[in-house]
C-alpha cells in the first residue's frame, strides 16, 4: 500500500468512526448488564485514544519540515484537515463519555 492510500485509509477510518459507533451507543442504552456496558465503554475509549494517537502522529509530521518534504504535496496539504477531523471526533467521543458517566 502506498503512502497516499494509507493516508486515505486513515481519513476514511476517522470519517466513518462516528457512524460505526452509533450501533454501539444504541447497544449501550439497551444493555442492562454492567459488565457488557463496561466493555462497550471501553470500545469508545479505544476509539478516542486512536483519534488522539493519529492526531499526535499527524501533528508530528506537520511540525517536521524534513518529513513533510518526503511526502507528496497533496498529503501535506490535507494533514491539517485530518488533524481537525481527529480532534472533532475525539471531542465527540469525550462528550459522550462524560455524558454517560454523569447519567445514572
């Protein structure tokens, strides 16, 4: 897989993350078993951590001129957008986790 395909894959994964979590949210709301709820919440936490890791990785690239010079221009141009997308998804996940923890 070439570098452009990898970046597109990351972008698609981040874009689709929220949609893929909708069934988990619904399952969480319907589940009575605390053990199952905790497993579902753990998945949300993993997704949030994934977004955070990807945004850090992209920030490192974005702040490294040597690294940026090795990448195709269209990827370098899209890095800030991808970082924003990761931050946005991370924010949604955090809001959900905070809301869920405050809900009895």
